[in-house]
C-alpha cells in the first residue's frame, strides 16, 4: 500500500487524468452530485499525484499542480458549488496525494469509468489502443489487467477500423456494437471491392439502413458474407455425404462394378470423395478363390507286374523316429481392401478463438486405413460443406472460452 495524505488543492491547480478517454460528463449528473455533496458532504476524496508544469511526476509541495487519478465528477461538482455558494469553502478540493506511476494512472481511470459503466464501446477501444501505444501492452496483458476475455479486447479494438462516422453512431448509441462488428468484413475489403458491392442498389440500400441501425446484426452478417462470397467464391470442399440409394451392381466379365442409378442422374453417381473434393471411383470387388490342393496321380501298374507291397505295420511309439521340424510358409500378400472393408478416419483440430469475424481456424485430416493423411485448413464461417448433422453439432458445441492463447 503506497503512502498517501490529504491536501486541500485549489480547483484551478487540478488537472484531469491524461489517460482519461471520457471527455463529456452529463450536466445533470454533475448537478445531482453537487446537490448530494451540499447535503451530505464529500463522502470519498478524489486521488491524484503531484506534477510539474509539463505533467511530469514530482514530490508534492504547496502550490504544485495535481493530476487526478479519479474523481473528475467531484472536481466539476465543486466548481458548480463554488459558483453558487462563494466563500463557503468550495474553492478547494480535498485530494488524496499518492505517487502514482503512469500505468497506475491509466488503470485508475479505467476502474473509475468501468465501475460506473460510463464508457461506450468506442471509448473502451480507444483506451486499450492508448495503452498499447503508450505502454506496449499486448491484448492478453490488457485482458488480464481489466479482467476481460482476450476475445472481448480484440473485438473492441477491431471497431477502430471502422470509419469515423460509424464510430460516432456507436458512441451516441444509434448503432450497437454487435451491428458495427457485423459490418467490419465490408471495410476489410479494398475500396474497389466495396464500390463493386455498393454498385448493386439492393445491397447499397441495405447497407445504408444498417448504418442507421435499422438492421439486426445477424442479418447484416449474413448479407455481407453472401455478397463477399459472390466476389470471392470459397474453394471447393470435400463432401462427407453419400446417396440415399445403393448403386446398381453390374457384372462385367469377372469384375463387379458399381454404376450410378439413372433415376438420380449423373450428379448422383455412387462416387467417393477425396480430401480435395475430387471423385474417386470405388475399387471393384475381386472374388478371392482358394487354391485346390495338388493331387498326385495314381501309380500305373502294368498287367505283368506283381501287386504293390502293402504298407508296413507302424513300430511302437518308442521306436518312432523324431518328426522333422515344421517350416512355416510366408503369408500371402494382403489383398487391397475395398471401400466397404476400409476404415475412413476424420480428425478435427481447432485453433483458439482469435476474434476473426469468420470464426476460429480449423484443420481437418482424413486418412483411409493406414495410408498417408490429407489436410485442409479453413475458417468455420467459410465452410460450405454438406456435412452430417452429427459432425456439424460437434463443431457448433465447441466454446471459445475453452481455449486460451497468448498474443
């Protein structure tokens, strides 16, 4: 705990916190606060540090200037009371003098405003950007200091990429943060691409309504993503699905082939898909025939030869010769597995949430039996798969708060 003491400081020697981003204080709030101070006295003293004429911290001395860490509204309320009740002691403000560092001054300003919910999303974003520029803090460091999720910090900072007019609309509350965030992908396009989209009157009318806060965030996101997909088509993705009906089996000589059912047309052919979405014809089923054991030909006995001798009577067990060792024959090479016999493994890997509008990055690996795996990397929002609902549910059930990442 730092040493502190209370000093009566003339109002004209008190300056605001240089890290205070809230510039406008509602006049009715100051009036109500002045009435409370007049009736009950000052319940909590503001705090600040002594500075020289250039704003550099110095040891306190009588008559030096003071930078407030917090208590700006109380400072303004004393100005109002001094004008209304001159010579009643409101010309000086009791201030707790503390040797604050720059970082502590910045966090004190944040704490005061955040406690009273007085910062709008743009002011919060400007605060974070100021800390990054002044102190070199990362998004992860800011999130830890103000006890927010890193994704929340990242999404607030992304608002600063929007044009000034839209930032003003966010500040005055005519456009919500969610609506503004949904418009960010449009402003990440080049100017020529923005002009190309706005050349469509329907899109231009929609976007003008979004600027006025007349379109909900989900609709904004869907319309902008659909428009961007027209000028930047997503690459072909592989398909997990198979037709509902089994293929027609046709015998061609010694082979059994699977061919598409004419009822479903050429697009419904029974074809497997590889990782890049290319068609792969299923391998024909080769019948496996067991070789028959070779038979020795029966001996031919000429008519003038005597009959063959009969087999000798086996000797007792004690006189039997030792059996020759059995030599194992090498196993025949395995027949390649058909698709029906194969195992097809799909592995999903998810990168932590990084605040991107299209969602987190996902990589997918597929492998057939013991073959080499194939990989694909994509953003969740860019997927155009026709995937089984079980896989889609698995992906949608993942939550960003389960992952942490350092900036």
